[in-house]
C-alpha cells in the first residue's frame, strides 16, 4: 500500500500523476484512462504523457463497459503492454471475456478503483454543463457519498451492486475509508502489481482497519437498498411486450454478448411472407416486429451465467425497460444455482461447459 | 366446447429416449397423441432457442428426454443438458412458464416410462390450461 498525500485536495491530479509516472517508466506502452473530453468522461488510450491532462476516474459516469474496449485492444496478439484503468464491473466483465476467449490479459496491467456508482451519461453531461464543466459534479458527488447522502440519480444497477471493490486488479486505487481531501492509497493486488509499484519507487504497506470497516458499512447500505428495489415487482412479459422495439441496443452494449454475428442476424430469423402469414393465421394476429420475446429469452440464456450486472443494457434502452435489475437478480440466482460467480476468478470454468454428476437433481420433473 | 387438448413438443435424444418412445410404439403401449416428437442426437444438443421457439409458437408444454445420468452415448451430454435446462427454467420462471418444460431421463428399454411420462405431462398441462404466450 502506498499512501500519496494530497497537497491541494485534487485527487484526479494525483491519479493523473501516477499514470504519467507509469507511462514515463516505460513499463507500459500506453494507458487506457477515463478523461474529460467534451463535457463527458470517456476512456482514452494515451501514449504520450503530456496528453494525460484531464484524468478523472472518479466521475460518476460509465459511458461503456470498458471490457469491450480491452477486448478490442487485446484479441490480436501483441507484445506491447498497456495499462487500463477499470471499474470493478469492467474488470469482472473482462475476466468473463478472457474465459470466453474474447480478450487477453497477458500484456495488460489492470488498475482498479473503488466505485461509488454512476449516473446515466445524459444525467452526468447535463449536470456537468450546468456547472460549466468545472469538475464540481465529481466533487459534489463524492462529498455526498462521504456523508452517506442518498443520491437518487445513481443508476439502479449501481445501487444494487455489491461488487464495488476492485478484485483481480494488479494495482488498486483504494478510496473507501479515507478522507479523500487528504490522501489516496494505491495498493498492489498481484505480484505483477507489486513489481510495478517497486519499479515506480512506491512502497507497499498492509491494508488498514478503517478501510475494512468502511467497506463493510457500504455493503450493508447497499444490501438494504437492494431489498427496497427488489420489492418493486415488474411484470416483465407485460413490460417487454409493450416497451420493446427490438432495437437490440441492449445486445450491442453488453460486454458479455460478444458474437460476431448474432443468431438474430442470421438466416434463421429471416422468414418468408408465407411464414409470417401462417403465424398470423394461427394466433389471429401477429405482433410486429416479431421475435421480441424470443430475442429476450435467448439473450438471457446466452449471458446470464457470465452477466456482471453492470446495467449497460438498461442504460442503452430507449424505452427504459428495467433490464438492469432483472439481469441483476436473475444472473445472481442462476450463478448461485451453478455455484459460480461471474468475474470472480479467471481459473473457474465457465458453468455451461462444466458439470458435476451429483447436482441439480430437482431439475428432472 | 371441446376439452382443451394440450400440444406437447418432445425433444428426445437419439440413443435413449427416442428409442424408449420407439419401444413404447412397437410394444403397442397406449399413450396420448398430444405429443410431437423431435429427435436430437443428444439432449446436450438442445439449444434453448428450440424450447423458447416451441413455447412462443404455441406449444403448451415441452418435454426434454435424455439418457439416465452416467448413460450418455457421448459421455456427459446429459449432464450439460441438465445445467442448460436449469438455467432455462430459471428464465421461464420469470414468465410463469417453468412448469411447462419437463426434463426426464428415459432409457431405451423404458417404453413404459415414456408412455407414463407423456400421460402424466398431458394431464398436468391440461390442468394448467393453454400456454399464456399465445395471446401475444
């Protein structure tokens, strides 16, 4: 653990300095960091350290699940090492993508950070505009969090999330249990991380008690929130059949939905006029566009075992179908049933390609 | 009005359950005609999409038949099918349809068991009534 004292209370600058140092050390060729660009905070791939100007990994916004970006950057072989600053849900999705052979982490240094939740992109950008992009949205957000203020704009997926601490990172930036105005803590999460911190001349000291207490307190708070949110019953069938327009945005932004050609774009979902008419005859009327329900069923079957409940599907839905909370609950149930947890470990086998002889006996009717 | 006759789609594995159904036929065991059989090489080859498609197109029930645990012709396809069906049923639960999908292990020598399974399932689905998705 390395404690970095802050002189002027600007933690973003401190984290920026860390990345500059990392780039300067030639340990990595480039870094993937969230930076302020045109009033939003988005991932940027940076090779030269003077372009690390507006790093802000604490801005409460997650435009895309960056596991998708890491997948793009790493699927083709290369020896160049890069570092990526990721939120816990992004690291977990990345772990799943590695197991699905859609990303590689051999030449990747994962820098994780405690996550306090995010707003939707539009909420974040409009707040930021109101404040002339002066960075106060992030500061106000963190101040609110520190005094346990209930912030209603935080996305449902984030409010439900209990994986807000970065597991499986090489280097972790710890914020919980700290006064953010005074110091931030950078810890090694792996041998590789330890080596990097040593090379950067940053010392490693053990975990503090305050942090453990703060993490437990936060877990408790979220558990209560989760119970509240889950009380609101949603008739999913009703919601889908009235709100879904089959735009498939949920699929396009999902970090786990990785197929190069979705089954719904292939020939099995191209029908003749006669086929449509025969469906219409059978039911008297056919809801168009067709296959909406089949799409949702199939997407669930495909992703629930690896779903990390990042809620990007809900964020991308133009009609605000509460997919995030559905996927959160269902993926939890499915993964629990199969004694699996998405994003927990790179060594655990994907649950649908594994089995145990003595399990699920109740499934037989 | 005539009594509701459920329509059941059965996905049966080639090596056990399909042969079991065949045995029921050749042994002239009587069972309801509500079942339409689709032969698969293995219960592990069942894409959940087939089940969803059947339900959406109006099947009132779906029966999935595979070899008994330990007897799979491909060593472990039925174990994988069991996990897949478990996930599928969790999803269908969200829509109140989980009891319309049955997984049964039926061996090639169990013609009687196949006939009984169909009889049992038809009665069960009949008592539930038509597939509610039909109204969509």
